C-alpha cells in the first residue's frame, strides 16, 4: 500500500519544512522513503483504531446562518465518541447519512451515464444538481467553477474523465490541473468523486482536510514525531478557516490555497482517497462511511482540539 502514496511536497509546500539546496545521497533518500512508507502504514492503522475508538470530540454549532436547522436538532452542540459514532450523527441539508448517500448514488449514476454517452449538455445539467446538493451553487462564490464548466461545456465529458483518470493514476503528473485545462477545488472534488465509475475518489474539502490533519496531529503528538520527521503524504493541506486548522506547536500543515492551488487540491484528492480506502479495509467499513465520519469531525477541529500540546497561536 505505502508505495501508492506519491510525494506531495512539490504540490503543497510546507513553509516550516527545510528545503536543502541539494538532494541527499540516494541511500539516504531510499532510507527516508522506507521510513515514510512505514509511518503511513502506521497512521492508517491508527486511524482505523479511531473508527471504533473512544476519543471524544465536540463543537458548538452556530444558531444562525446555514447551520441554524442543524443547530436546533443538536441543541447547539454536536458531539461524538469515536469515528463510527460520527456517521450515526451525520447531517447535511436536514438529512442523515443514508438519505444523503441515496441521493449521491442517484447523482453519480446519472453523471456517469451522461459521461459515457458523451452527452455534454446533460452532464452540465447534472453538475448544477450536484452543486445545488453541495450548497455550492452561488454564482458569485463559485465564479471560477461556473466559468470553467461554461468554457468547457462542449467537451465536459472528456474533461471530467481525464480528471478522474489522472488522479487515480498515482504515477501520472497532475500538472494539467492548472485552473485552465483542468480545475480542482472543493466543489470540483465532489463532482469528480461522483464521476468516478469505481467510486474510489473522495471529495476532499476543508472539513475532510481538517479532520485528517487533526488525527495526524494526534498521531504525531502521541508518538512524539516532530515536523521534520513527518511523511510529506501526511501533511494534508487545510483551508483558511481557523476552525479547520489543527496546527499545534509540534506540527503545522500547508495551505490549500496558493499559486498551484488546483494541483495541490488534486494531490490531496489522490492521497486522501488512497489513504481512506486503506483505512476502510483495516476497520471493515465502507470508504464512504469513513469519509462521512471525517466530514462531520472536521467541521471544527481548532476549538475542539483537546490536547496536551498547546494549539498554535
């Protein structure tokens, strides 16, 4: 499994990690690669144990805005004990995990059928339905996504198929994700995950990235692993929202934005997808359940971060 994780340092640079001007000798690189592979395997086992674990996590749900309905159902506070329990408390648009999964299965089937038929106008219509489900149909906030879809409307089936194939091929370059040829962000990650006939790609967004980073922070803290010893593949990129950045004094995570944000985001989809599928095998759950649990956990990982290590100021 470990060799299936590509290096991500070029796509999402970590400012706090030193970058030597010359590469270390081959033997040292090989030694570090083997150590990284072992660390990734160990983290997968760690996260699988969290599935049925007793780690508590909770956060306040705002009583205003889009979350007000959800806030009423949980009396203003969401809490869970372990990741498996988080799935039972999954909520999106007033629906539980099973209800949302049924809707996503329908959208995925429609999208994949339209792509196979190269029915580009149908694909574009289905994308609008997916964006509406995701709450990402605000044309002002999602201007870049809408513009990319409109610009590529005549070849959208080919573009989406290409995006799926490139991300799933761990040896393929992701340079095509430049925001022009191919684009990638939280909304497109949801679309690409549904476009994948094998359903192996996860919808990497700020919540998923925050949750994965949260558990990496706990993993490194409990084993006293320092920043410079953390495998690049475990340094998941986080968004700008402070509540979804679990930085501590021990470990800092790269930003999901920047000059190469599309390529960085595509890299995160690739790496997180491979890791979540491995974790699902370890704990005998479905990848979609793991993804849903992390999604709920990652709504707020900053203020709910109960750790002996002080959070980064």
